[in-house]
C-alpha cells in the first residue's frame, strides 16, 4: 500500500506545486502557483485569486505537483 504524503496550506503556497484539498463543506480545491479553483456543489466552480480563501487543511499533490516537487529537489550525488 502506497503512503500518500500530505502538505499544509503553507507548504503549497511556499513551494508553488499543484495540489488538491477537500473542504469541510464538501467543496474541492485545486491550487497551483498563485491561483486556484474551488468547485462548490452549491455555487459551482470559480477562480480563487486570494490564498486566504484556501482551507487550512491537508493538501495532496496532484501527479503534476509530484513531478514539480521531484524536479525541484537537488539531484543525489
């Protein structure tokens, strides 16, 4: 079984990789770099421009986010 690594909201903002989060209200969040999306079952999908709108919960890197993180790490010697 593969262990999924989780990140804090601050990790996602500091490192700038693409990540997903599920809000307490069932809304789904996607953040990448300086922008994000929220998909809310009641209000639909909208663009997020303010990091303050991101939930302070556990975030999971997307496949692209994992690639970004691996490319950002220095190569082992």
